[in-house]
C-alpha cells in the first residue's frame, strides 16, 4: 500500500471515528442552526451536493479542501440569501493563493444573520401585556481556513471559526412595568471544519468528505446543546466524459452527497449542472428528508476581461408553508 493511499484511509478512519464517537444523536436538539443554511447560490441550486466539487471561495462553507488547487491570487464571493420568515443572510469569503498556490490556499469567511425586529413585552399591573420596545437578534460567524494539495490527486483543508449569536436584551422574570430587569442574552463558541478531496484518476470522478461545525457543547442557562454537526461524503463527475463532446464547449456535472447530521435523519443530496462554453450554466438539485424545500433551481454566468473573471449566480428554492427562498451571488477571480 503506497503512502498516499495510507493517508487517505487514515483520514477516512479519523473522520468516521469523530462522527461516531462525538456526534451523539439528539434529534432537533442542536443550536445555532443558522450554520446549516446553504451559503452559496451555486451550492443551493445543486441541492448542497458540492462536497466533492472543486470550487471557489464560497466552497469554504462546504469543504475547505475544495479550494486547494486555486492558482489565481484572489477569489472573492458575496451571497445574499432571502430566507424564510424574512430572515436575511449575508455570506462573504476570500481565498488567497500566493505563488500560484505553492504554499497552499488561505481563506477568510464571514456570515451575518439579520432576524429583523420583534416586539418585546412584559406582564403589566392588570395581568395583561405591556410593550417595552423592540429587540433585534442577530448572529455572526468569522472563520480562517487553510488548504493544500498534497499531491496531484489528494487535498486536505481545515477551518476554525468563531461563532456568536445575540438574542437581544431579555426580560428577567419578575418586576412590573416600572421596575423590571433585563439581561443581555448571547452565546459564543469556536467551531472547526475538516475536509478532504480526492481525484480518483478515472476520467473526472472526484471523491470528497467533510465534517462541519465540530465544537464543544454549549450551555444555555440550564440546558446544553451542540452545533449542527454534519458528516458528509460525496462523488461527482462530468457525465459527458463518456462521449466525444468537447468539454470546452459542453459539460454536465453530476454530484451526489450522503450527509449524516447529528440533529436529523440522513440526507441524500443530488445535483446536476450543465455548462455551455465555460460561460452559461443551468443547475438543479434535490434533497431528501428536507424540512423546508426539496427541489432547487439556478443559473449562472461568468464573464472574463483582461484575466479578471466576474460571475453571477442565482438560485431558487420553493419552500413549503413559507415564502420561497432566493439567493444571489457575486464572485470575482483576480
């Protein structure tokens, strides 16, 4: 057995050990679920089946090893998500590959969540409720990542992220309208992501794995919970490899992920992406056991001028019982 294969098997065993021994099954008992929302219009349009895809800076949220072969100096991505219940997500990421990636690829990521404003009330003297203003909960995550291609086939990557959630100033039970106490309610934790990507050498077939949102258990007043830890394996391939079609003109990428989240049933994610002339793209995806939306659709375009690429992506996810979900992304390669 060669050294490369030993490394791959060791990483696989390590990831399975972490997932099986630490990710206790607590259905619907994880917190900070905003970390589970798909961070990219392309990824969302593919149903999240992106673990084995080589990508750009937005891929840091799925598998940090997927940017390990970046040769451009910088890649920047911005995604705005109009989520259910008028919640708004902004994801931003930057990857930096000095010396054409000779020293690996460094990355920064930022997530901000705006939940909107809510009326805050307390019990009044007559037993009714009294309005004492509004509160605005929010969430933030800032991450730093590093990835590197260890060979022409095998890549690894990791991410460390500071996660913060602010629930606003909560009313402490007791008191009345003229005499009540409030307390700032917030939580923070450091989380980790790990990922591997393996180019099998058989046509364009890729294999990827990731473990996301690994952290210590968090205590909230008298209760404790963990982040939405998820273990994912995936395969992807350009199906037109089996034809004589010129891949510079047409590609049809098919990807499938199997995900084991700690707070839900296993998910199967399937996505397809047709690209014409490396410029125009149409996408579709499907997720099993999804609580919000199973189908997703999207499109993208990439323009290039003097070595600078600019890309626009859009995705649409019909959400049962809620408003539909829209994502718009802007990506720059410098």
